[in-house]
């Protein structure tokens, strides 16, 4: 990004009173939301290579969970192929 573009973005942020605050430490999270934030953090730390669907008693009712990683791999390959072809949604 050029310095002119960066300067323009800073000017717009100031004009529209947009500011960015540093994230709170986990000790400062509101107690009412702490459980949700911990779950989001856990999901965020999940790595694709080590991901596997947990097989449990609900697997019969939720068979799609077993195919999640396969579908993600397929989608990534498909997206990569389309990017190299430089195509958009319209074809």
C-alpha cells in the first residue's frame, strides 16, 4: 500500500471516528461472555492437519461431520483451480 493510500485511510478513519482497540486479555473478558470467547479461541487454534471429526453416539444422526475435512480439502483444491484459471462466479 502506498503512503498516499495509507494517509487517506488514516484520514477517513479519523473523519468517521474509527478506532481500533487492542484485544482484552482473557482475564478481562466479561463473565457473561467468557464461555463463548473461550470456545471461539479454541476453534481458532484448531489446525487443519490435526483436525478429525469426533465419532460418538450422535454420528448416526450427524453423518456429515465425518466428511467435513474431506469437503474442506475438495473446496480448497477447487478454489485453487479456479484462481489459476482466473475465472469468476459468472464463468
